[in-house]
C-alpha cells in the first residue's frame, strides 16, 4: 500500500503541497487554509498551494481529493459535511474514514444565532416565545444541507420544541444580505463569517453555541447562560486529511508541521482575531481520527432519527 521509497519519504516534501478546499475564495475555510498554508510553507521550505473546488458543501472537493495519489502532496481540508455526506446526499463515492488518513485537527469555530436589526427579536427568549405562539412565523436562513449551520437549525428546533421556517441559501453573502434587509429573521452562522457583520452593527447576535464566551465578542451570551441544553454546543471543525495510501512517516511529518505552526503565537492570534479557535495540544492523527468516527456516529444516528435525508432539506 505504501509504495513510496525510503528516499522519497526522507526527502518529503521536495515539491509544492496542495490543500484542496471545498469552499470559495474568501470563505472561512479558505481564509483558515491560507493562513495555515503560509506558515507550513515556511516550516517545510516548500510552497503550499490552496485549491478551491466548490460545490455540494465541500463534497466535490473531497471526492476529487480521494482519487489523488497518496504521496502527501495533495491534502484535503476536511469538515463535518465530509463525515455525514452519505446520510445527507447519498451520491458521493468516497468515505472519509476509509479513503483518507487523518493528519490532525486545525481549528474550530463556534456558531452564533443571529437576527437582523430590522426584526424585533432581541433575545433568545423572544425568539422562542414568538416561535411557539406562531410556528414557522420566524424565517430562518439556512446554508446547504449537511453544513454545521444547517444541522444546528434542525437540532435547535428539536431541542427547543419550536418550528422555524427554513429559507435555504447557497451562499452566506446572499443569506446575510436578506437577514440585513429583513427578508429573513434569523440565521445560524460560524462566528468567523458573522463577525464582520457584527462589527458593522448590521446584525445582532443572540447567543453563541459554545461553553465559554468568545474573546472577540464577549458580549454574546452562551447557550448555557440562557438555559438552553448543553448538547446544542455544536461548532464547526476543520482538519487535514491525506488520501489513503499516504505513508505513515509522511503523515507524521505533516502532523508535526501542523502542530509546530499552530503553536506559533502569531498564527494563534491571527486565527483568534477571525473567530477560529486553534486546535489544542496534544493534537495527534489518532485523536483526529477518533473525532471523525464520533462525529459520524453521532450525526448518523440523529439523521436516521429525523427520518430521511430529504427531511433535512
């Protein structure tokens, strides 16, 4: 399986490394990967190229990366949709646990519940009260099926016994535009995407779905403070994986470089300022593999409980 020569492994990397990202340039995933790649390039002494392949919540990117040679020169920035895609889409012929080898967790991004300034919804209590008085009266913008924002929309309704009218969007720009314009009332978003809108004052954050308040937005209360169930603490996570067949020694080199750059104060600060929480140490390939397995089990069970993939849309 691991056909690379000892010389090739010892020399790794002796050519540019490509990281495939399943979201557009300027997205949170893209920004994270470029910040990471810049520092890993310095650490390795080789260019790290970010390649954006958009579509189907990063599943096109993952499918294509799975078909790449397992030599350590093509990596994938993996995230939750890559774990649960078979339950949601059912058409992409790859399996993150079987077709890739984990390298390590990169970062997490807490989720925030937002409303537009044009709505009268200024607290979670107000939102829940109105939703219970008039089911589906509150319009909620949702990202593509299988993304964290979409799953939290579904989980939030289940845990709070309310019904929010889904208004699906393909891009965050369109969703935020309609939230600001008052055409939808609410939105679940990663803080890294929402922060520029919060800074401009065009949207309002009602809650953050994390255990602690955020350093970049300490005024936002946590769901625990608001009395909501702790199992709503769902964030967006990102990690690096390589195609199956990548030699263990190369995985080890990649993991070492990843943790070296994530330990740099300058990169940590750059990530935190944008809403990313860098992976904590120890950050091993095995621990990231365990995360992928637990995510697959958890969300697979929930999606099965919700009925069918179609029920998510």
